[in-house]
C-alpha cells in the first residue's frame, strides 16, 4: 500500500471563537482529523499547521504560508481539513487554491466533514466546491457585520474594546472596559508634557528619556503584557509626539478612529474626527484638559526654532502684528535677529520689524521677569502684539 504524506491544516478566527459553538475549535478539528487518519492507513501525518485567531477572508496567515512552502519542497502530498471553510472563506481565492493551485502543485485536498477529495471522480466536487465556497464567503461577511455592529454598540456604551490600554493606563481587573492609572509610568507622561511647557522640543524630550534609560512604550508593554509587540528601544520625536497628541490622557475615551476597509481586507482607513466615538469622564486623568490644550497650542505653533538643536523659541506662537493680526516670525541676520510680520512680503502689511533682544527686554520689563519661559507665558499671556512704532501691547488671559 502506497503511503501519502499528509499535512493537517487547522484554523479558527477570533470572530468564530466568540460566536460559534465548540464544534469548530482547534481541539475539535484536530480530533476529527486524527480519527479520520486512524481509519485511513494510507495517510502518514507529517505536520500540523495551526492558524489560531486568523481570519479566513485572506490567505496571509503564517502557518498557511509555511504549509505552502512545505508543499513546494515536496514534504506533503495531501492536505487534510475538517471542512472547506477552514481553508478559507473568500470563495474566489479558496476556489482558486482548491481547483488550480493545489492540483498544479500535485497536492490533493481532503475535507473530512464534507466527505470530499479534490481528485475524486465519483463525487460532485467540481460543481460543489464553488457553491460551498460562496456560502462560506457569505458566512464570513455576515459574521464580520455582526461583530462590527456589536463592537460599535459597546463603544457607544463607553466600553473600551481594544486589546491594550493606552500607555500610562492598565485595564481595570474588575472591568476590562475601564482603565486604571499605571503609576509605574504615569509620571513619565506628566514629565513629557511639563518639558514641552518649559520650552523643550520633542527631540530634547526624547534625548532626556534615552539618557535616563526610560523604557519606550513598546518595551514597557512587551515586558508587562507578554504580547507580540514590535519593540522600539530608543525614544524619538515621533514617539514623544504620539504621547503629546493622545487626548485619552485627559480622561476622555476616543474610539472608532479607524475601520477596516471591508471584511476581506485588513487595511484600515482613518475616520474623520467628528465621527469618532467619544466617552467623557471614562477614566481618571493623567493630564488636565487645560494643560493638554496648552501643549497642543505649542505644538501647532512651534515652527520657529532658535538653534540647530531644535530648541523652541519661547515667544513662538505668541507674537502677532497689531495691525493685520498676522503671525510674527523670526528672521536671523548675520549679527542680529529680527521678528517681522508674515504679511509684509505679500504687501498686505508693513514689516513691523523689531530686534529680538530689544523685544525680549521689553517683555521682561513689562512682565517683571528675569527670564522668559513658555510655561509662564501660557499661564498668563494670550497674545503679544507688535506695534508699528516698535512698542508692544500684551493681551492677558
């Protein structure tokens, strides 16, 4: 009797795990196929390929790809599955594999529950497979719609449905849909915001965190959750910026920022902010709304830099022309630097130019300060207007 090397393919998606009975569990699939092989001595089990938690709507699954490599290397002659839906639920691609790809590679497919063998001539397989795959595809679409609808309802009810809480929080053991402050790292987030308020750039903040051996968010989450996370070992400006832009730290939960293109494609598209699902007072704040808004103002007006190290000009975003209300920008000369009205060059206003050191002296005198800091200005000053006669007017908060 000729022996055929058989590979067993098992799959269960996350959606099926939550919505189906035990009948399609990985354990159940394995048991059914093992019993089948015991009754059919012509098959020798070579390997199991298990994609647990992967959707059947696409074929970019690690174990499925490993199985294809083993087929190419002639390690297996037969693929045994519980039913065709385990192979995939995209009826076009599944039909292509079953009727074109696998035959071309010299491999048979056996579906135990459906009593189907791909190259069996006494079965209505050629007509049955496309129809069965179409039903599987329709089922996947229906499951995807039900899961999506369920998640939307939960989000609107203020329940967090993500895998991991944002950096700085942990899931509440008593209610996984709520957050508790992670006291191990919440002080780092506060430090990041405070440094920006003190006039530091995002790059300077990143350098400070690296110099002090502070774990990056991905490193910290990897250690504390044992999740399969891509780790970045050094802080950079983008990491710092993502924390500074994360409005969840104000105690408000933002969900529904992205959605899958459709049930077959994993690609996600961004959703307009007005359509996000917002739950206020969902969890305790790490950063007050007032402080968060101040930092956003800084980030949105931080184009002016004073040196190559990227330090923010403390006055950036505060200076405006008293006539046209346009922003004042810094222009560096060979020996001196000047602020000028941005509308001067398009001839909509006069220059209102003023020497940087002279302006700083007037501000220090008027505010009775020894040093200009962004944190002080954001606490007390709304706008500093530059008049055409090179004097200043301050609009206080």
